[in-house]
């Protein structure tokens, strides 16, 4: 029996992809409200009707029913994010928006009534738009102060209600999507490496500061970093490819080194030197990072990729924001993301070997097209055996890692209920155990229907993973 007692089972979501109500009760605009085509798409000046996130799946008004459906699967944890712009509409406001705070009070209270521990991301691709426009996002050190005010408000307000916080969602994705991840308005092709790494440094300082403040306000709080994990394998066993893969991995591992060990790794100093990257840390930053490492490491896991030193083979496939050379041994999802369950076992072992911090898988799942048919407990359903088999394969690898001796705190699948995709802003890229009747053109009743995977996951949770071995 591999999954330990108390293993946290649940699902993961983000405010901007689910809540809707983008301008209700004093909420300000976030960067997501002006990116109707997803992270790599165009930006608009003001929100446009074709942006599905403005309504999302209307969680803001349906949270009670939705939380009940999730708890119905036996969830013991529910990952969600707080929309920063609901609490500080412009990001740089002096005082918080009470209505925004009240909303999350209600959500957290219901989570507890239903037996689910909230796992809260403080910043999940939804930086207040004003901070992007006025300060160029995290390139400006003043954001550390604004973030400090926001997190202090949140930690104080929800003291006793939230015990697990994550600072920045997929913090390393800023390398690829600086606007979505870092509120950086400068187009990526014009952004200097110095500005990019200054923004990263500012986020690292803000993350350490948040960890410090959380522990001061409530020593019971556990703070984790959240990285986009994506093992990079050498395309061949040529030593050149091995080094190419090592260098690609370093770009992402740097974020873990800083969060878990509190210092910039040597290879990063070299990279900065060789690329003439100039950043200006504040006095005291070194100590701040050193003294406030995270309590645990959380990560998303969807894909692995390859790297090669051979320019002729250096193509780029699709994959969760950060991509790489496709692996000839793996199959892909309908969106071209390569599926590699063993990569999850590998990642868990790798992170544990290096950092010796408890690990939490806070995103993993299959984005697929679903067909609604009559049946199921709600009159309509989806026979999503492909999703069940994806999750089963991955969870069996989590079990292997636990057998390997890796301490895994929990698993929250992305996303337990269909919501708007981050990369493509589609509804049709569905991840849920619960179907939401909304289409890419915005039509649909928003009704919820439990899919076949819903009963399957319920049983996995109820048996603490033992049913994964059912014939
Ligand atoms: C991660 C994000 C999520 C989520 C997920 C699935 O990158 O943290 O917000 O959306 O991937 O990606 P997508 O929605 O693009 O399919």
C-alpha cells in the first residue's frame, strides 16, 4: 500500500480560468482579461466579448454547487487561486477591496465545511493589469512592496482558514510568457535579458518575503514554490546532447535552487556573466533568500521534452508553455503535448534527491475533446476512458516514486471541472471530471454534468489509490 495515510487528494484550478465576474464587486482588470486568445495570442486594449475568461465557468456565482460536486468525489484538498485584482483592483491601491476578501472567506468556509483543505496560489497568471501598464510588471522593484501588501492582507484575513499557500504559479514560465507570468508589457522579442532576469530576481525576493511574512503571521502555514516541471532528456546519448539537456534543465532548475536552497547556483552566475546580464539586487536580498526557503516544493507535470546539440534536429514541439524537441518514443495529446507518465516518477525522484523537501503534485491532467452523450447521474455524461487511462498511468508512477522513498504530500489534478484553457483560451480543451456546458464561441447553458472519470477518481480517493490496481 504505497499512498501514505493522510495523502491529500484533490483538484487544481485558477481564478482567472474559472471565476468569471471579471468586473464585479470592485474587481480590477488583470492581464488575463485582455488576452482573449491565450498566453501566446494577441493582447487587447480593453476586455473584448470573445474572451471566454470574462465569464469563465461562472464559479463566482456557482461556487457553492461546484464545491459540493468536488467534495462529492471525496477531495481532501482543493487548489484555487486568489485573483489579486479582486483584493487590490489596481495592484498599487492603499487599501483592499472588502467585497473581494468576503468572496474568498465564503469559499474557504465552505471548503472546510465540506472537508477540503484549501491550497491557495497567491498569483496564478492574473496580475492586476495596472501593474503591467504602469510599472512593466515584475521588472519594477516596487512590485515587491505591492505584493507584500497583498499577501500580508491575505495571510492576516485567512489566518486559520488556509494552511497551504503557493507563491507564483509555474514561476519559471516567465522565461517564455513574460506578460502572462510576469505582467511585463515589453514584447518578448524586445525584452532584454537583464530586464527579464531583474524581473525574476524581484519575484524571487517577493516569494521569499511572502514566506517570511506567512511564517510570522501564522507559524502553522506551509508555503511552497510552484514550478512548471518538464524533464529535458538528451535526444541521443551523445555527450553533446547530454550537455545540451543539462543546460536546458538548468534554466528551470535555477528557480528551485533559489526557492529551496536560497541561493543562485554557479551555472546561473556563469550564464549571467556570459550573457552580460546585469541585475541590481537590493541590500539584504541575499539574506532574505537564504533565510526564507520554502517548506515544500510543488509543481505541475504534463510533458517531458528532449534537447539536442545538433542544429538540424533542433525542432520545437508543443508543450505546456515551455517546449522542446519532441521525443520519438512518446505519443501526444490532441494538442501535441507529449505524454510521459514515467517522467513524473523521474521528476519526483530528481527533485527529492536534490532538495530533500516534501513534494506536492499540484497539476497533472489531460486536455482533450469530450463528447456529451445521454447517461450518467446528471442525465448527460462523457465516456472519458482516455482521461481515466492518462491519470491511472500517472498515478501508478506516483506510487512508484513513493515506493522509491519520495515523500509526496498530495496530488491535485488539473482541472477537476472543465474551465478555460490557459495556453489557448479554449473551452474545448477539457480536463475535468465534471463537464461544463460552454463552447468555444461562448454559447452553452453552463450546466454541469459528471463524466465517467468522476466516479473513477472518487473510487481512487476512497481506496487511497488501491483501486488503481483493479483489473
Ligand atoms: C498550466 C497552468 C494552468 C493550466 C494548465 C493546462 O500551464 O498552470 O493554468 O491551464 O497548464 O494548460 P492549458 O490550459 O493551456 O491546457
